[in-house]
């Protein structure tokens, strides 16, 4: 018997070792969040604070300039590994926003439509602050057969444990969600989408 993995679902995990940048991002987000109203769209069922639909320009802050370099460096490498022609069609950031998950906050399963690569950078991630859950494209099938063990062939989802300085990249069509923050501190992340 020969099993071949025809359509894998890749994610890229990168540890960014830049504590001064991360601290500056943290401080800038906390300051900004005191001045703007929650930018959560009406259609979201989630519970969090976000700059997603606000007038706040994340890229205008000085602390985001270094992060932008890390985003382009790592998304280009990921795109090349996926076989995307980023030399002829360069990646560009189409959206970037911050999310603050206070204790008890969470986010429902969703995708990022009309983009090619999406990512998350963790600015603050205390213990038990809520895993990122990535969902299998087969997770909504009609029948879920009995299993003897969870494997890469039958798992409906997988967890990514957030930690400060971690960048997670994935195809924008990959469904993902955020578990409830059970820590006593906020989890802060920066999310972004890229187009070609």
C-alpha cells in the first residue's frame, strides 16, 4: 500500500527574537486602544477588542515598521515554498490590525477571503490565553467515522499554542478560530493579510 499526501495544509511557525520591538508594539497598541472605539464588525459573533474596522492605521506607528520587515521577509519565503510567483507578482499587505483578547474573550471559526497569505504575530501571550485552532478542510464532512487514534489523516483540527514573538503564516483560505482566553491577562496579537 502507498499513501500519498496530495493536498497538504501547510502553516509556517517563525520565532521572531526581537523583544524591544515586541514591547514597543505592546505599548503602542495599549495606548491606541484607549483612544479608539472597538472596530469589531457587526457580523462577528466573537468577543474581543480589535482595530479591524476602525480608522486606526497600524502601519503609521513607528513600532510597526520593523514588524513590517519581518512580515515581508517571512511571507516571501513561505510564498516561495508554496510555489507562488512573488518575483513577478510581489506580495503586498492588504489589511493589518490588532486584536486584544481579554479574559473570557474568543473568536469563532473564519477565513480571510480575497487574500493569499494571512498571518498572526503574538505581542502578548500569557499561559492559558487561548490556542489558535486551525481547522481541516474536511472538518465539515457529513460523517465522522469512529477512530482508534487521531492522525494527520483524520484530525478535524490542530492547536497552535501562542507565545510572545511567534509569527504564524497560513493560506488565507484556511479556517481558524481562537479558544477562550482563560488567563488573567490579555492576549494581544497583530493579524495581517497579503495579496499579490
